[in-house]
C-alpha cells in the first residue's frame, strides 16, 4: 500500500491592527523642574525585550496571562536534551505523551489541549500535520523557553486554546565568552559542544557560534540516538537605534531511537508467558531507521524610531527531509497465549520547504494616567510538503 501526499499547506495572512488594550495602568509622576547642568551623556544599546504573550516590551509579571519562563541556567543544570524534557516540571503541561523513550517528537499538551507546533524565536516551526517530519530545536541553542497559557489566536493565528511554547535562541553578545563541553554518561553517551560569543574586532558586529555532536544508545535495545548541530549568528549594530541579526540553524539526526509501542499484555496486564522487559525492542532491528535533516536560515531587523515607537521584522526559511523505516502492530496481531507478535513494516519519505515572516509595529501611548501598549502586525506563511508512505505486508 502506498500513500502519497503532495500539496502546499495553506497560505495564511493575518492582520492584527490597532489592538489598543489598557495592559498597564500607572500613575504618572511629575518631577519638579530643576536647573540644567552639564552631564555626560551615556548611550546604552541593547536588544529590546518582547514577551511571547503580547509581542510587546511588557515584562511577564506585567502581563495579565499565565506565563512560565525557563532560563538557560535551569536548562543546563537539569541537563535537558529536548523540549519535552525542558517542560517536565511546568504546571499545567503534560509532556512525553508517547513515553520518554520516544525522543524524535516534542509531544505535549497545555491545559488539556494538544500542542502540535512550537515556536522558535517568535516564528512557528512549520510541519505537515499528521506526518513524522517535525523539526526540533536542541536546548544547547536556547536562551530560554517561554510557556504561555491560554488563547493566543489573536497574535499567532490558528492555535489550540490551551496555550503555546516559544523557544528563544541564544543571541550574540559583545562580551567575549567561550564554553567548551565534553560529556559521557549512561547508555554509552558521548557528547562534545562549543558555545562561543563576542565582538568581531572593533567593529559593530557581534557573533555567536554553537555546535554540538552527541551519540548514545537508546532507552530500548538495538536503538541509537545521534545528533549534530551547527548554529551561527551575527548581530550588526547598524546604529544606536537599528539592529540586524542574521542566523542559521542546521541539525542532522542520523538516528533518533525508537517509535514502536509495546503490547499491554506482559507489561501492564498479566500474561501466562510472564512479563516483558521494558527494554525489549518490538520492531525489527534490520528495518529501523529514522534520519532527519533540518535547515533554518533567517534574519531579525529591529528599529527604534523613538522612546515610544519600534518596528521588528522577523523572517525564516526552512527546509527539512526525513526518511523512516519502521514497524507497527494492531491489537489483533498479538497472541497472548503464545506471545507471538505479528508486525507490519513500512517506510516514509518526507520533504518540506517553507517561509514565514512576521512584521510588528509597536507603540506606547499615554491617555491621561493610563499607559497603552499598541501592536500592529502582519504575518505571512507558506509551506510546501511531499510525503510518501509505503506499507509492505
């Protein structure tokens, strides 16, 4: 049986204009005029913060929604290897719905609603619904993870009502710093990484270079997990009010563990033949492949017109490929009396290519003693995908 799916995903253009909400009300303090004096002027240039919930500069504690933020220090201290692991202790979030041994997907729900797509630096990680090619971002490239709970459709389009997750990428810094890591551990773990950042000479350019190589045995017999990541980025401080960021993320996953379920009999239900070892591989070791390659390239352009008005354009190009050889079984393919399990083998070849761009014009406006945060937005997405499914007996 062969199933082929080749179609462009919908093209969505959404406009969020003149969303003027009194998000923060504060009394305006009027200072007494004093005599002017000669004071040295110091210009401080830095990236403007925009939170996931409002796409504005409001801090999470000022936002009337539930937001959890997981900083990079926490991610490193816990040694997380995936977004699923990063979200494990977040209230209202249920992670690893296919089990912790299935590492090739980030499957979780927020407030009871499944979340099929995550965001990376404010832009959706595009994928074809119902297929296996779902891009992942390794935590080594993340500065923090923001979990927003509640409806987000006004700002992000069609989204589940439970909430969303936005992964914030590590950005170039002016202060030079290089971290080199080598690790070994259980399941024959071998890992090497580098995270280097700093200013390029005396120029207006700051760089960041992140690379990772990791290999270890899977949690199930006859499986392996292998990953290679390269993520360079450059910040160009064009002026005191204008910043351009260029970024690339490349990830190659030659092997990503297992993706086959085990019969309940012998695991959770008594079986006359005894219990099943949780490490048992129920697939076929000669027909077990999961190869994925993801390439992302984009830019972020920020301009501060004045203390009240700012503009951000965020763009990303994505190309991804996947080849999978696997098996599956249904309930009637298992005989509890004999312990025999019949399996069906299949393979999938999947490709996707897309672009997404988001434009944000934000402002702070005072009406009497009330401060308003206003956002005008226009975003566009396009995704082309081709998926081929073959089943053999």
